[in-house]
C-alpha cells in the first residue's frame, strides 16, 4: 500500500490539477510533499522501532498513513491536499522503516528468512507497477479521490491484523539510543537532501539554490557522523556501517534504484507519448515486469540465496538489469511494444527479482534483534535517495536532449524517443557501476554466515 501510493498519484496528477486548480509549478509538490518526509524520517523511525518496539511503531505508522489518506481524498483545495500528503509521507516512513526489521526478527533461520525477504521484495516491486494500473483504472472509472480512499479499508485491516498476529515486543528501551541531537541532525539532513534533489526540476544542478542546500545537507550529515562517533548511545550503531556487506549493499541499491527509475518513469512516458498507450494499457504493458519479479522473488531466488549466498545471486541479477536497460536504450520512435519493449522488460523483471532479495539479505546481514529496525531504516533510506536522485537526473537529461533535438528540427516523436534513449543508457550505466561494486564484495562473508546459521538448529537439537 505504501509503495503503491508513490506511483498511483502520478497517473492522477492531470485530474488533480484540473479539479483543485494547481499551477504547473505547484503540481509537482503533490508528489514531493510525500517524498520529503518519507525519505527524511526512515532512519529515525527504524531506530524508534528498536527502542520502543517495532510492532508499536508499525501500527502507529499505519494509523497515521490511513488517516492522512482519508484527508487526501476529501481535500478540496491545494493547501489541504499538500498538508495531508506531508502527513501521509510521515506515516509511510514510520510504517515501512520497520518492516524489513520485523522480517529479520520473525524469521531467524536462513531458508525461512530468504523466503520472507523474497515476499518482501515482490510486494515492493509489485506495488510500484500496480500503482500505474490501479491509478489509471480508479481515475478513469471513478475519480482521483479514490486513489486515496482505497488505502482506508486496507490500512484498517492491516492495523487490526498486525495487532492480533504480531507478537508484542518492548524494544531495548529509550535509554539505549535516545540521541535527540543525532536524530535532529540526521532527519534534517535527509529531508534537506531529498528536497534539494527533487527541486532540481526547477533549479539547475549548478545553481546557487542547489549547491547551497546541498552543502547544508552535507554539513548536517558530517555533523551527524561526528555525533555518532562520540555519543554514549548512538542513534546509528557504527558496527553496522563498518560491515562491507552492509555498506556495499546500500551503495549498490542506491545505484540500482537510480538506474531502474529510467524504466519506472520514462518507459511509462515512452508508452504513452510515443506509442500512444492510455493509462490502463500502460499499466498492463508494465505488468510483465511484476510477473517476472514475482516468479523469481517468491520461488527461485530464496532457494538460490540459501544455496549459493546472496552475492552469487546478485551478480547475474544486476547483469540482466544492465542488459535490459541497454535494450530499452535502442527503442525506435516507430517501434512496437511486442518487438521493441517487451523483450527488454523481461530481463529487467528477472534481474530485479534476483537482485532485490539478495541486496536485502546483505543489508540485514549484520543486524541483530536489537538494531534490525535501524538497519531496515537505512536500507529504505538508500532506496528513497536513489529513486529521488535517479528521477531528477534522468528526467532532466531526457528533457534537455529532447529540447536539443527539437531545436535541430526533429519530429516530436523522434525527439522524445531520443531523450528517453539517452536516459535508458545512462540508467544502464548506473546499474553497471553497481555491478562492478558488487564484484568487489567479499566472497567469504557473503556465504560464511549461511553454514553457521544453518548449524545452529543442529546444535540446539543435540543439546535437547
């Protein structure tokens, strides 16, 4: 529900603009008002889950998100919708920050954890793709208000089920990591970072606005790092950052997600503006990616990770994503979906279905039950930073190249396609860099924990 909400709104933006009277410059903040608090609060929310209990934080986040969704649906003016979207972003961050941490805690055995992370990865990717289809269907058949109202019954049922099914936990206590100064520093830094990135659609990357706010965000991050090195109870345990598997997975994920945004955002535009698809057919056109991801994440990937380790599964996954984006970089202006688009989408779906569960496993490899929430928050934060960066950079480059081609006399379809081709190729390059980084991950540590973890139940049985 939370991931779906990040894409379902995009399809409804024209209807929202006509109904509520948004200006073209303010319309982007229907999306940005959600992204800024979402990206900024993930790390703090994950740590709060460790301190006061992940179940409590999860249900609180669901309650905030569901209430804000209702307020979004009944909004009658731009100010109310933007305020409700900001609160919805807070609820989304609080909810999703602890989810992966709960998966790790609930499923400690390697095989069970691999299957659970596979389901988690599938739900994440399916939410993004289903948002396009659901957004188009709801907007066309009912109204844009229902893209928010649909969250209300789902949120209520999820909160009630979580209260009944999930085991209660008290957390390690606020005294084990209540670093108020650190929390203020990192939340401000992350919010400012996301704001700076999303505003590059209005200000160039070399403008005083972008450089100034970017420098301020960097200064806050440096101050946070210095604070964590000295704090008696740091918000972010430094041992997580020292793990090469964890830091490598975070960096790889940011690059992979940034590259994949050339598909998630610009492929939609290619289908609609060049091939002439409507919203529903666009969602159906992207749906094979979700099918491929689901097939791999729910079936083959967990077994491969359990047998060969996450690093061995990650490498072919990133290779397939790189190849798929490179194939999209060759789509012609007069192309067809079956010949030019679908053959590129299938390796993207298969590759993501292999890579995402592997990255989640590596990112959580150093987490313990006492800090799995902060590790989950870190993982989701890097995903948000990567997506915001990828969207800002790739869409800007595509638009600039399209304008240049139009200036040279190219047709609209050819100019648009040329811009999308450039973005797809750069996205392929970003994932290629992620692949090179994955090659440098230590071989032993990616698999060494598997046999050790699998021996634990044997030792327990012997003790009995």
